[in-house]
C-alpha cells in the first residue's frame, strides 16, 4: 500500500465548542478539575499545540465570563446549534477568518488532549489537500472491533476515509465464519477506530451548514458521513497511541477529578 502523504507544519486556529446544557452532565464545561474549570484545562492544552489562536465557543454567559476571567479568548455563540460543527461555522463567521485558514475542533470535554496530536491533525490537513482531516488508531481487540459505540473507519491507499461505521469494518468474512463468534481478529487485518478530532478548511465550514443531512448520517448517527455523502475528502492521520478518554458521564467526571488530585 502506498504511504499516505506526510505531515507539514502550518499555522492553524483551534476552536473549542463548550456546550453548557450537556444532556448527561449539565454544566460540564465548568466541572472543577484541580481548581480550574474543565474548559480552561482544555484551552490550556490547546495553547501548547502551537496554534496561533485558540477560541472557546460558548453558549452560556456564565461560561463566557469564567473563560475570560482566566485570560482566554471566548466567543458567545447560539445555544440552538445542532452540532459542534455548526458552532465552529458561527465562530468562523464572527472572527472573519479567510477561506484558506485551517481550524482544529478540540472537544471541550477532553482536558488531557495531547497538544502534539492537535498539531498533527492540522498538519495532516495542510499536507493532504483534503477538506477535512481526522485521526484514527489501530484496533487490536475484537471486543472493541464489534462494539457499536466505537466507530471504525476504513481508509484508502492515499489515506482518505472511505467510510465510517459503528459496524465491524472491514469484515473478515472467512475468519469470522470459521470462528463463529468473532473472538479474535485476523493477524494480517488492519482495522482502525476513529478518534473524534477534526481539522477543517474554513471554506468547508462555510459550506457545511448548507449541506443537506445524508441518509447514512441518520442511520449510523455519525455526522461526518454528511461530508463523505456530498463528496468532500476526509484525510486520516494514524495516531501512535490511543488518546486519553474524555468526560461524558458522571463516572468519567469522578475519574478525571481523581486524576487531577494526583498531579
């Protein structure tokens, strides 16, 4: 297989969508982690990536005030956005960024995000010429491969995403037929789990809100399938290690608070 294009260094922005009314964990951006709100922890990590600007996109005045009090750049955006990508598009409009700017979307619930991975996602986008770049990591465990909560991605020879799915793809028909249970993966099979870190070109973000949702997006409940459905390229960087988990539930919050007590 031909190696995918290499990464290059280029200037980029980071936007951190911080939604206050989280369904599972209301007020999540302000979760206290070692004396600082979680969204501040995320922004501080993002600043280490080398981005020339980091913007926290908030939807609540209280979060806006807290972020600014910590000396960080924040913008108040609509509370009605259906997705984080829509919120990024509003930030792009408010900031007046040019069409060729690169923007990395860092989730506001990942206080341990690796700054180097943020930079690599941006450089992947710059090198590939794609509309979007994202990240994947090899799947080694059969339980993860068959877990619908772990999204899989299949990539082309040049490193572009062919499809994302909650289903086990690629499906090793003969191997799993022999096993009758899927307890192991074929030694030679390459499978990747998707990591939800994205970099976008501004021109795509300006276009995104005008794209009709795709049937596949609705079936799989995966927003990125809208871009593929409409013919946009998504280049995939392969991470050297699996990033630390973010905060999605009350149990995740307790785990993360315990971690910050030790540092």
